[in-house]
C-alpha cells in the first residue's frame, strides 16, 4: 500500500524542519545496508547531533525546492539515498560516518551541501579532517594560557629587575666608597711616611 498525500506532506514538513536546524547535509548511497546496519549508523551519528533520514529522493527534492540553501542537494538525489543532517558537530559526524563506513564497506558519500554550496566527496572528507570543535577550543585555551603565563612572568620580572638594579647601584656605591676610603688611607700612610723621613 502506497503513502497517502497527507503522509507525504507530513514527511516533507518533517524534512523541512530538520533542514532548517541543520548546518550541513550529506547524501550517502545506502544500497545493501540492512536495517540493523542503518540502526548502527544512526546510533553512531546521534552523539554528534546528526539525523539519518532515509526517504524517497522525490520527497527530498520537494522539501528543498524553495530553499536556495538546500537546493543543491538535488544533484545527489539518485538511486538509494540516505540524508545525514548535521546540527552540531560537523567533524564528529563525518568521523562517525567514516568509522561506520570502514566497518560496513557498503556505503559511499555522494556529496553534501553547506550554506547553499554543493560539496564533492573530497570536500566532505577535507571537512572531516579538520580538528573538532573540542580540539579547537583546547588549542585556543592553550594559546591563551601561554600568553597569560608570559604576561604574568613579565610583570613579575619587572620588580625583580628593578630590585637587582637598585642592589647593583648600592653595591657599586659601597665599592666606590671602599675604594675612596682605601685611597684616603693609603694617602695618609704615604703622608706619614714622608713626614717621618
């Protein structure tokens, strides 16, 4: 029994809603995957905030026809298509899919769409090679920590340098005074020796 018009309209509305909250969408060929494997893929994608939608290409074309942001996805809508709609962690979603792909060896990325631009399989893989959001935050935090440490050491060093400078001047004055006292004492001894002679 086929789908009713109301059922198809509900699916299209759901697709539009999912796309409106997504940052990027990937299209994969899922031909040959079992229900258990699709379930495994969905489980792997869930932590990255990604939905895996298996729907008819025609319904996806209708869902994106009025959206310039998502319309390029239609060029990938052929044969058995599953749509990965990423809401949060793009790199994490790609890595989760690639891990699944290594295990199943049955799926292929056809391409994707981001900000109205069609992405090739190579583009998608390049995005997957970028550091994750958590790694970038850690790198930024590390860089900020290094800068603040250097500033703190520099600020601490100013009084220490000033103290060493003052001490050096004091030591020089003491040395100059000792030299002057010694010269005076030597002159007094020389004067006394001259008077005695």
